């Protein structure tokens, strides 16, 4: 039903936001050690991003445990979105070549389907 689809989308959006917040907290920890001398507007105690990253990890694992089918489907959708991003949006990267080939093949098949109508 449409209401279930809307609830599923909202559930997914909350989980994805949690994943990216967790990645931000991990980035704070990594940058603290990889680039310790860069200027920062403020510095927070290291325990704050560690606790936040662990909490985010707990929420992600908990959602996968609580509802593995929907979580797996949305994780698959997010995993498919990564190559699409690098293929279409971030043209500085090398993988746009394979995306061009894939798009060309898809257009070829779609054109062949239109001719059979």
C-alpha cells in the first residue's frame, strides 16, 4: 500500500542519515590523526566522535537485525547508487568510462525494443 511505501522510505532515509552521520564522526577521528596540524575552528574531545560513531554503528546493526529484508533491500539500493554517482555525477573519476559503455548498451537495447513495436 502507498502508506507502507511512504513509511519504508522514511525508515530508509533515517537509516541513511545515520550512516552518513556515522561516517562524518569517523572522518573527524581519521583527520585528527592523519592531518593533526591543519587549522580547525574548534577542537572537540576525541571521546565525542568515538561515542557518536559507535552509536551510529549500533543503530545500523540494530536496524539490520530488526528488519533484515527491508534493510537489505535499501542497502542494496544505496550500493547501486554509488556507481551511478561516480558514473554520472563525478566525471573526474575514472569509472565514468564503464558507465558510458553501460549507457550505450542500454540505449541500444531500448532502441531495438522500440523497433519491434
